[in-house]
C-alpha cells in the first residue's frame, strides 16, 4: 500500500504503520526530514486529498521544494470557480 508513494517521493520508513477508520499512516523520513505518509481509504478523505493537491496545498510539494505557502488558499472558492468553467 505504501510502496508506490515511498518510491515516488524517496521516503524511508521511520516507524510502524498506523490504521485509523479512514486512513493508513506511516511515519517516514525524506532526506532526514520526518513526515507522515497518509493513504486515505474513505472516499471523503480521498476527495479531500485530491482537492488539496489540486489547489497546490500538497505536503509532497512542500517536501520537494522546501518552501511553505505564504498565502491563504480559499479552496471552496477555487473549486466553485473550476466547476463553473466546465
């Protein structure tokens, strides 16, 4: 379950997997930086993850660039605008 993401993002396991009612989590490290890999199982959780990635609010992006967004992102407004454009 975690292998695809660990390879894609160059992650190393750093603890035991954690199971919740909606997700599977794994403590990891990327280039020595601790992080938590979350794989959503619940449809609502998966939709939320897709929406965050679409809006640019992605932990993978932050780990890759080393930068944190310095702006407030109005995800609801952005999603509504995207739907209107379809």
